[in-house]
C-alpha cells in the first residue's frame, strides 16, 4: 500500500510549493453581469466564483418585511459541475448553513436602517471548487455589494487558516483541507478588524487559535487591496476618451 505524501516537506514547503503563510493566487473583477445591480467574478487558486447582488428591493413574501431595516439574504450554491464527483443539483445542508452565516456577516456591515421593508439579495454561484469556497464566495459578494452601491461600513474579506502536519498553514488547498487537522474560516472588516464570521473544524490549542486568527486577519488585509483595485478598475475615469472627443470637436469646428 502506497503511503500518502506528507503535506509539508522538510523545508516546510507545501504540496503546491507554497510557504505556510502564503496565499493562493487571487484575481477579482467587478461588474461582470449587466442585469444585476452589482456583480463580481473571483478566481482564488482553482476556485471560480460568481456573485450577483439585487436590491434594495421590496422584500417578498411581505410578512418577512422589517419596518425598521432591510433584510440581507444570501443564496450560496455549488454548481453540479463544480467538483470532480458530480454534485446533486439544488440546496443541501452545507449550502443552507453557508448561506445563513454569510447573510449574518453582511447584516453587520450593511446600513440596513436606510432601507426599511426591503431586501438586499446576494447570490453566490461556485462554478469550480477546490477548497475554501465559503471564503471565496463571501469575498466576491463583498465586491458585488460595493458594485451595487449598497451603503456599508466597509468591505468584508474572508480567509481560512488550517493545520497540517502539526503546522499552521494559511489558505488550505484541497489536499490540506481533506487531510489536515483543522480548518478555520474567518471573515473580518479589515480597517477595524471586527470579526463577522468565525468557524472551526478540528482542534487547535489556545495559542494556535490566536496565531491562526492573526494569520487570517493579516491575509484579509492583503486581499482587501485586491478588492479595492477591482473596484477602481471598474470605476476609474480616464482622460483619454474626453481628450479624443475634444480633438474631434475642434477638428469639426476648424472644417466649418
């Protein structure tokens, strides 16, 4: 019987070559869907996630309306083709749980009192899954909310820290997630370091927990920069087009 390859080598390098405190490559693009009020596409390692936001709009059914504030509702879903073993379509226990915790995380940062009796609806679709899809989905949804112009205290960022071969590792990959000793997704408001989501599967000592939280928060601040860059690219105003338009107008005036 072939022995499983260690998750860390003698130099503390991981299976994919990363250092223990290194993130997978991340790419974010804002405003990818024309018919949504806000949207974002994210690639994080092999994860590919699409997020769309609609609202604020009238909450349905009406008996769920809150006369003092908006509802923040999330639907997280993994496409049937997102994993190698085809997933059964439709919501399952895991997706319902992730939808709930993401809704609660954004309820903390959205200025809900500005939109009574309405709903802000977030849809997260995982097109391809590797590991850490809840962190990827939440991070993409945050950019989509900003793209939709929803007033918020700040963007929210999420990243997990795990434990493999007795060492804390940032942003676990698929093998590390499956065979590691712990996995701790965390979501934070980077400027204030307010934690809006914290879950853990596995076992960590008190000191390991503190160190893991610090690793995740510092990584979230790195991802925060990528989020803001995506929004800047979406809404950056360049001077090239107005100059070209002005030159065209000047030429037409001269010809007349």
